[in-house]
C-alpha cells in the first residue's frame, strides 16, 4: 500500500497530523498532492506542550514538515479492498489476453523453422563468402582466425 494512495482514499475523512516541531492538527482531509502537502478543514491545532488550542476553518500543511499521520482504520481497510480488487481485475485481464492463442503461435513458429534447436541446423556454421552467406557442414569448416591448423 502506497502512502499517497492511502491519502487519496482518506479524502473527506478525519485525520490527525503531527508535525516535526511537535504541533498536532486534527481535521478532515480536503486534498493532497504528490509531495504530501495537505489541506485540512475544520481544524483544531494543539501546541507542542498540549496547553494551547486553536480552531481554524482550514489550513495547509507542507509535506516535508509532517512527522506522522493518524488515519481511521476504515480508510486503511478501504485501501486494502481496493488493492485486492485491482489485482483480481489485472489477473482476469491477463487471462483474457492470452486466450489460448499463445500455444498456437508457438506451434506456427515450430512449423516455420522458428525453433533454433532443431537437429538440421545444430551442426551448421554460417560463413561469409564473396557470393553472400553460406552454411558449411562441420567437416569442411575453415579454421578460426588466429588459430593454427593442427594435423
């Protein structure tokens, strides 16, 4: 489960945000972006010591100042269910794409000489000649460059 997908699912749900400086913000998530900057509405801010409170209609919190987020369990369950349903639909799509045609393609390749391991081409070497490329049987191969011919 990715944090941003969790935040996108948590929109319009209540959450608690604690900042690195110790302040906490309780409110309903309005929006978030890819840097985890968030907008909250109906916010209650608590000081680091917990002795002062502020009520605000809305606030913006920069993502780099967030220490942690507390999100209701129901939102986490929603994200898990959504991830499972997406995985199931992907699996069904992959089954539908193959549709049994993959085996037919393999058979067609074999019948057209697409299989490299057939016995006719295993012992042939392709060499270049003035008239183009030609296949040479094993007994008539020219020596490799830089190697001496042994008799």
